[in-house]
C-alpha cells in the first residue's frame, strides 16, 4: 500500500539551522514510529551525487547547505530537500521531501512523506502519530494522511482541486482552521501543543466518510485556501 503524510503552510522565513532542527525532529520521530527504517537516510538531489546522513542537526545542516548550492535554489522559494530511508524489510520504501524556509507569495511550503509497504502488510500503521510528528515538527496550516483512492474520490464526488486544502482519513487543521470547524461534526479530535487539531476521520479505505467530512469542513470555511498573495503561514 502507498500512503502519503503531508503538511502545508504559507510563507515563513527560516534559516538553514532552524530547518535542520525541524528535519532532525521529524526523522527521529519517524524512525521510532516506523521500525522498518534503520535510522540512516540518503539524499536524492536534483543534481549531483547522493549523500548518506544520520538524522543529526549537523548532518542535516550540511545537506541543506549542499542543496542550496547545487540545486537551482531561490532563497525566496525555500530550500528543497528529499531523503530516502534505508529499510530492513523487503517491499518497504520511506521518502520524505520538503520545501521550507521561504517566503513565496503563491507557492505553499510543504513536507510530504511517502510510505510504501507490501500489499500483505496489515493496515495498522500509526497514521495519527505520523501526522502528529509532522504537525509538531513543522507547525503547518493543514495536513492529512491519504492515498490515491482518497484523492480520486474527493475530485470526482466533492469537486476537490489539487493545490487546495484537503483531508484524508486523518487530518490536521491549524488553530484558525479548527476554530471554523463545527463542534459536533467530527467528534474524534485532539488538540495538539501547536494549537491546531488532529482529526481522526475514517479507517483507511473508507473514502465515503472522508468525502463527507471534506464537504462539511469546506462548507464551514475550515478548508478555505490562504488568501493570495500569501502573507502568513497559517489561516
């Protein structure tokens, strides 16, 4: 099965040192939640050779500096870094890519983790905990855990457009978005230290419930896009 764990936010200028700290926290938490990973990662740059790194701030800071100097990098857009995990089990793949630290007015900053597991793997990955790790490491505006089936259902049945806020079977909403959520619409919710809210919406594969939740949240304004040009990281 293939699933994605994602977070998106607007412009937030950050130094390479700040990004390295966020990256280190993310990789440490993912390693504890996904025992199929070894703790060793490899860069996947757009150009130049790949590097092996451990999830320490000095190692990640060096990788970020390399990304800034070797890729077609713009300080305004943010620093792009893509990492692949070493895994101990056949059929597993864990990739995390982020564009962060920039202040573009029309391009969202983001972190996207793609997790591929063998088809016979029990569907009990810690989805809520993985999204919590992203939320508490990066303070996004919104995020979700989903797959291609969810995206397809939202596009066909609810008019979802790529690039706009969405939900999956687990979702995260920043404080401003959570304030627009009807109190009785999604009872399985948990406020995080970020001030935002984690929503457990459905079991994986239950696209009908995800579509219904998306429609409710969009109607309430909780899934409104950030105003363009963007001037802040969250709604």
